[in-house]
């Protein structure tokens, strides 16, 4: 940071204090409460890929959880067209008989830097026959057995020449078939990436030679790799995927200084508001953290307690990293320990120094900047052919590195030269059922788009838009007549009857004016259309609170510029017409759903943007045979237990509503549970699933309702490439199933590609069935999942997840970002949140 920047920041005015309570610094493990990398949030779920990579850091605490239902004998489906598929996995070739010895290592006094600890151990590598693996924390593995149970050696901390005592304690031996070996494989892979000069940033490794700068916006796009080894049906496989991180060249100190200059009167409040929730990266060890608070009463002269006495923050960084902090008056960033930190016993808050933290991610203005978006797309969206070439190039580089070869050979390990190939199956194309259509209408499966087939056809169940009102400003009044007439023109062929609207005109676009007019809408109106001049969030939130909570009524908010493009008005009105009809109970299309007495459930969560520790659970369930009518509820929660209790309570409401409309309970219930991170799977499997079973038993009594519970995960690293010729590939078409080789041995899982993309490589979705009482064959589950990907009425095509998951997400998102309270139960039978 420049001297000018340091001088400007002196207005921060924080004071140093002696250590009255324990705090943590954002250092490596062993510092007074270091925070784990990866920030404070879960990884959003990844099907075990990224989770396995984390185990290479010492986080592997037991064998993988076996979630495959006990009654399931066969996990692979049948039927469909078989196609050859290449993957982004490589097979690891392992020995079968070697014994590996495991040790625990302690450094006294503590050493914070992983690199420093590894350097000290390397000075004594002859103890292990020059071949050992250190996980960076406290675990050593070697094929050499030391002579004593406890071995003590010595080293020197290079920052201050302090003598360090290193205690190495034998903890046991493990065979090559033991689950603990996955930790060794992942640790060795981390070593391999170090040899290739990759650096660890947050959770992943990045190549410093592949930084792409967008100078005009002070951005750097870092390209890196996600690698993770795990045991799959096809053996020990390593997934390998390209990842990107957006790093801004400005520091938190720079941001604080800017806020101070423009908002000196309310500096502290503005700083907390603007920086709260941001992800930052520390310059000295490339770890990432989420900002939870700013301690304006502390600065780098703050003294904290550690094992060998008190030390100030500025002296700590000088001692451990040889970093001189320039601004002693800057406040400190406060980060709460993540769930992973807490599991490892770190409960105290983590303190960071602003000038040592770079901002990451994009601001809202940058997200909306077309130039930035275009450059980001060009950098990050690789076509399938390019991805496969990158995979082979990476493996060639890896196996050509002499250090990698030497270390891998010392363990008897080797990677296959080629990516894993396997047979996939493409499910048959579904046919759309619309008004008067008994045979069904086919569409181009490879595009996943059926907008042409929908256009001009009657809805399966049309709605009547009788009493409706348009609220618009005087400035946008000119759009109304064209909009209303065009909307009527496109709705007639769909079978949607539409009367002329009542028009209410505002003389200004203030939020208060919209609120006043919305509150005056009589209850006899069925739907309200509000045409707004821009995307102002406060206005949108206020409108939605009125019509979703206070005066429940279907509502449609439209930004005026979408109506100003005359050449697009027919297309825009078609989409709006479908949305309006659906909100009033219309069903645009359906599919053939063979199982009788079926109810499907979707559940997802979203963080509430105004309540720090609160998340919203969105619940939806189907109410009819064609899975086109839905019941929707929400619940707020602060922890996993509350979330599962709320899920079970709304599940009970859903069963009761199904019984009211059908005169009986469903015969089968299929739950699609979204929003589950890798670390949350044990809770869902052991606690939440049982709560759902208890709810069924309590309501159904002796009635036999057969349950299947499926965890749906979008954020995964697996990628599949349809092999056209030798190393010539394309994206798989929608309906492609992968249920062998790369699936997990302890799971009843499969991958489904259900959508098409115009750019880049398509992402599959993983389905993990943790309970199955249906007696269905695997392909029955797969077919139902694919069918449901056609039934999201806000998109005339297939989507990446089953419709109930997407509905649950939309509901939780609206509640968490705009409503911040439960929507009126009077709207529960409608898709009011589309």
C-alpha cells in the first residue's frame, strides 16, 4: 500500500488494547485461533469431489458414510441409447501390499507457516528414507518405521532464529485398502501440484502463470485446478476440473479509505454494510475468509494471548511472516469461525488486518457490466473439445515432472495416461401434452427447447384472467395499450380468456407512491401487473411484501424497458402470459406420469439477506397426478435442527393438503432435497430423513406410504463428453444418464444431464438416493427425474434440476431476499413466486 494511502487512513482512529480475551488471527494452523481456509460457508455440496480433496488437509475423520439403502441390490439402470462418454477423471494405479506407517508431529513453540514446518521436516527426511508425506498440519505418512515410538528432533525458525523442538509420535499402520489411504492420495496430489508451481488459494490450487488481468476494472481472474481422489465403482479415480477465482487488486484498506472519504459522518455503519459478507483473501497465505464484522475498537497494536505469552498483531506478523504493517490505526476485520473450524475446536473470532486482505468476487456494478461479463465468459467457459485437450495436457505435464515421478514411484503410485471412458445411456425424448392432445408432441431433444412446440397451442389447463389491474407511472403509460393488446393476442391461442385491464396511473415513481397504490387495490382483482421504471430493489421488495404477505394476491412485476422493444413484444408477452396464467392456477403443459398415487416434494434453502444467522427453507409438493399443481410453504431457521423440524412440519401440511384434494394420502412420496453440502449429508441421512419418516407414520398410521429420499446436487466437478471420434467430443444431449464407474460404492447415485447449453461445457446434476421403499428399478428413478426437469413452467425447455427443486429455490429466494417473512398461506396452492 502506498504511503499516501496509509496517511489517508489515519482517520480510522482505532486503539490497541491488551488481551482480555482470546482472539484468533488469520494465520496458518497453530496461530492463536487461525481460521480454516475456504471462508465461513459450506461448499454448497459437490457429491464428494471437493470434499475428498479437503480430506488431504487432515480433515478426514472416518470412513465415508454409507448411504445406499440396505434393500437396494442394483444401482445401474437399463434402456435408452448407449453412447460412449469421456470423463474428467483419471484412474490411479496403486500397489496392493505395502504397509504405510502414520505419525503425529508437534512443533514447540508453535510454527504457523506450513511452508516453514515442511522445510524443518525436510531437514530430517533421512529419518524416513527420504520418502514421507506431511499434510501441512500434524500428520506424517511414510513406508519407513522409525525405531522409537517417540522421536524428537530440532529445527530453527528462520524468521527469528528461534529453536524449535519437533516431536514425532508413531500412531499406527495402515494397509493400502484402508479408507485412510485416500488421505495419502490427496496429500500426494497436493505435493504434485506444488511441484508444478501451483499455489494454494482458499480451497484450490492456482497457477500464478495463468492470471488474466482486466486492468480497467482492477480485476484478476486466476485459473486453477480442483483435484480430488476418491473410491468409486471403477476404482480409485481422480476428478480434475478447471476452477477460477476473481481477485480484485484493491485491498480492504483501500475500500475503507474510500468509504471514509465519501461518508465520514456514518463511516462505521457504511463500512459494515458494504463489507459485511464479502469474501477476502489474505496476501501472506492465500486463505479466504468471510467478513462478519469490523472491530473499530481494535487495531494492529492490539495484544492477544498465545501459548508462550502475549504479542501484538503487528509484531506477530513481523515474527511469523516478516511483514511490516504500515497503518497502525486501521480497524480489524472480524470473521466468525466456520463450521469446519468449530469441529476442530476453534471457537474464537478471527481477526484480520485490512491492508493484508484483497477483495475477491464481483461487486453488483461489476456483475452488471457487460464488458466484464463478456471477458469473464470468454475466459471461463471452455468448450468440451478444449476441456479434454486441457486434461491430457495437464496429465502429460504432471507425469513429465521429475519430482512428481520420483515421489509417486516411492509410493508405488501412477496415473493412467488417458481419461476414464464409460458407456452412458440417453433416455427417450419426452412428449408434451397440451389441450386436446392425447398423443403428445415431440420436440428437439438435443436442444432441450420446446418453445416452438408451445407457441400457438392451447394450455393443458388454461386460466381465466378476468379482473386485473395495471399499475404504471405516467412516463410509462404509453406502453400499456400495446402491452395489453399484444398480451391478449398471444393468450387467445393458449386458451387463456382475458378481459380488458383496469389501469392505475402514478404521477411519480417513488416507492411510497407504488406502495400506496398497491395497498388500494380492491380484493376482487385476481392479479395485479406493476410496470416499474427500473430494477430498484426497495420498490420491488415493498410491492412483493404487499401482495405476498399483507394483501395476498397474484402479482406480476415488469420492468418497462422489456416492453419498449417492439420487435420482441410478442415473445415477451408470451412468457408473461404463461407466468400470469400459472399464478392463477393454469397448467401450460404436462407429460405422461405412469405411477399412480404419486406425490413429489422439493426442498431447498436460501440465506436471509437481512437476518445474519437465518436461512429460509422453501418447501413444495405436488397435488395432482400430472405433477402440475403445487403446494408451497416456507420456514425460517438458524441451524440444521430447526431446518429439519421446519421441513417435517411443512411436509405434514403438504400431506394433509394432498389428502384434502384427493380424498386419500399418496401411495408413494419422492423427496428431492436440494441445498445439501457434503458436510451436511450425515445430518440429512441420520436426522432429517427420520423426521420425514416420523411425519408419515404420525399422519398415515397403518397406511403404507412408500418413501424415496433423493439428495440433488448441482455444484459438482464431474463433467462428461460425448465421444464422437478419437479425442473428438461434444456435449451430451439432455437425457444422458451416467450410473457406473464414476459413481460411488457407498451410494445409490447417478448423474443426469438434463439441459442444453449454448456456450461452454454442460454440467450434470448428481442424484444420491439415500432411502428407497418404492421397489422401483434404478431406471424408473432416472426417468422420473428427467420427466420432472420438463415441468418448470417459467422456462419452455428442460432445466438442470427437477421442477420441485427449482420451485423450492424460487420460493426460498423470494422469501429470503424480498419478503423476510412467511408468505400468506392463502397463496399456498399457487406458484405465486414465479
